[in-house]
C-alpha cells in the first residue's frame, strides 16, 4: 500500500444499491396530511365574520390575521391583536373571537 493513503473501506454486506435507470426518478415521499390554514366558506359567511370582528374593534390587519390563522385558544387569538391591554381587550372578548372562529369552522 502506498504511503499516505488510507485503507479502502470494507465492502457493505449485500453490495451497493443499484442506480436508477436514466430518466427515472424515485417515487415521491408521502407527505403527512396538512391542516389547511384559514377559514373557508362562502363570501357571505366570510363577510359576516369580518363584520363581527370589526365590530369587536379589530383592525383590518388583525381581522386578516385571525381569518388566516384560525386561532383555537385565547392565547393564539390574543397574539393577533396589537397592543390589546391599551385597547381594552379583556380575555372574555378574546374568547369570543375564538368561539366565532370555531363556529365558522364548524359550518364548513
């Protein structure tokens, strides 16, 4: 063996995997089912949700964030609201937002 060269690795039991024929791709990996983000429903239903959230005092951006993220807990909804303490949002109002989202999801 020449000096300075490492020894060759031992062969793997069963041999090396066979290469795929040219032009063939391996089968795709199965993706886990994903939860679809956002509320779904008719335009009228989504307008109704938007109007209710706006009436609660949420801004357009906050309404969009609530509709897109579909918060399932009060904490998730709370982080969608900008400066909630200064604007007087109590946890009861935040829980109403969660209940509205859950009721709307139940219709779809």
